[in-house]
């Protein structure tokens, strides 16, 4: 059976007169989605815990119980600590290329003493779901499992296959998605991917105003700064001290800003989002995309963390270690520097800048090999579908492609030839991002709204059910 190209197929969807959209998740489905979410949050999946294989199996069991054939549900392991799940809902047309849906099961560690609640006990309070991974990325993973299970329970059969891939080390090495793309390509090969770990719905004055579709992302890079010395007795201090030398280098780094550098995606995002802002912020967003923006404009926007991260490459100290005894001069001091590099900027430029800031007495080491990430700009017909569905879910919202400031598994699928678009769809305040931080949380209704959008979105993009 011949299948029309993606752009043509999506154009037909846009032109067709849609039925009235069901934008509210039915109560029974809300309960099912909440149960999956709770189970995921309460399974500790930090890298050190090594629970992602067990978690992947738990989600596999849920999908099989919902009606996905066991032969189409695969739990794979890179090693005893890193597991991943790939499940497939088969479509009617075996020649149509699948859609890949992505999320990750692992989380960054959380220190109980820092939180006001237990980070690994799922809690609903004051309109929020609390727990490590609620926003990054167990909310996304639970939505994908919920969606596929819901289709199976409804005996819905799409036109093309739908694949769900949940990885186990996105927050660390990213080796599980790399393995899926290279070693298990037959399980995940798709025409395009939708990533539940990127993209968002931006709240402005408490209302959903922007549906941000991730079309690009920064490049992740880690460096180590190190200073060494012979050390000695602390009663005989000397002018040379690794802690002081390293501290001076970190002060220079903290005071430095990489130059303003915009690309086509960030220019479009700034221009379109400015239409929703008012006052100084709106004027500054429009002014900063001019050929030679006023330095005062750049400074005002750079003072806002979520805006600054879109204007330039950023590098920040994230870990610090020095000395070996309270009564000894330090023999070594180390710091980890995490950089998020603009796509298209040579890594060598960033490395050279850090070497200059560190100074001759500090050793700079690259801790990883960077994986460059080409953009995946959604074709117009796909963007039109996102625009229509999001406007039905949140009337008055504007859909805009944007650049993710973090890094995701999407960089591996993009490099593997699978265009990847981030459409997480959780409504949130960009000035209250708690992923990787204390008291991570996700709005209760934001979770259910996103789950319903995913259900409708994937159903439309994968095609209509067969007639009985």
C-alpha cells in the first residue's frame, strides 16, 4: 500500500474538519495515569540505585496486562544497573514507518535533608504532585505508558506502528539510547520521534500562553579544573595553595559571560514570544534580535536565567573538592564545570575560553566527548497539527519552536537520522523550574492535560482505526 509523504498526510489532517475535541481526561483514565505515575516516582532510579531494569520490567508488565502482545514488549539491559523498555503497538499498514515516543526512567539523586517532603514518596498536595522525577522525566514516561496502554484497552489500531522507548541513563552517560539507535535499530527505527523529555507549555500570569516545541538543543559538555601541590603541615602555610588558586579561577569563570549568539530558532522564539509579553520585556525581546542590540537590552535579558540560557553558551561550576585533612595543606583541589554549548559553536572555542580563564596554574581536562546535535525543525504541516491540537487543549495558546537549554536523548536519535521533536506539554512557570533541584513537583492538572494531549496527538499522527 502506498503511503503519502508525511507533509502531505499531515496537510490532509489539517484541512479535514475535526470532530469536537475531548480535552478532558476521563476519570477512569486519570486514575490509571496517576497509578502509573506513582509507581514510577516511588521506584528509586538514580544511577547508584541501579533500579532501571526493574522499573522497565514493571512498565512492561503493565503494557502486557493492558493487551500489548508480550512479543512486542522488550526489556533490555546494558548492564545490571541500566535497563530500558521498547514496546510496540502494531498498525494496519506494515509499510508505513512508525512513530517513536521517547522518555527516560532514571533521575538525578535527591538529598532527603534538603527537601521538605520525602523525594521518593509520591505526594499530592495543594494541586501539585511532589517527588523526584515528577517533571524530569517520570511524568513523561508515565504518560507514554498510559497512552499506549489506553490504546490497547480500547482495542484501537493505528495506521502505522507506535513505538515507546524508555531509557535508563539519560541523566548520566546516555548509553542506553545510543545502544537502541545503533545496536537495536530495528526496534526503534521510525519516520520521526516525539520526545516527552523536552518542550513545554509556558505559563504567563498563571495561564498557558506558549506551547514550546523543541526543535534544537544545546550540547552537553563537562570539564575538570585541577590544581596540585606537594602539600605539608597546616601550621606552615605558603603563598601557593591549590584551594586559593582554584578559587580564583572559579571567580573569573563566574564573572565571565560568553558572547550573545542567536540562531534562527532562538530568533523566531524571541520574536513570536514577544507578542505575548508586555512593557519592557516585550520591547527587549524585539530589540535583542536586531543586528547590533543595545548592551543594556542584552544585560536586562541576561539577568533572567531562562532567557540568558537561550542567548549564549553557558558554563557553571557544579562540583568542588579540595584537601585531604583538616590539619594538612591541600595537595589537590578540583572543580567540575558543566557547559551547555550552543549548537553550531565549535567546542574548541569553549575549551580555549576556559583554558584562558583558568590560568596557567590550573589543569583543564575534558571529561567527555561532546555529541553534537543537529536541529530538527518541524515541517510546516506538522507544526500546524501541533498548533491546532494545543489550541483545542488550551484556547488562545501560541505554538513556537524553540531551543532546549538542556540536553536530552533526542541528540542521539537526531544524529541517528530520526528527526526528533520535543512536545512534553507540561504547563509550568519558567521562573520556577525544579527539575534536578529541591522539592521537584508537577501540577496535577498540568499532568492530566498533557496526558490527554498526548493521547489525541499520537492518535492523529498515527492514523485512524480500521473499520470493523
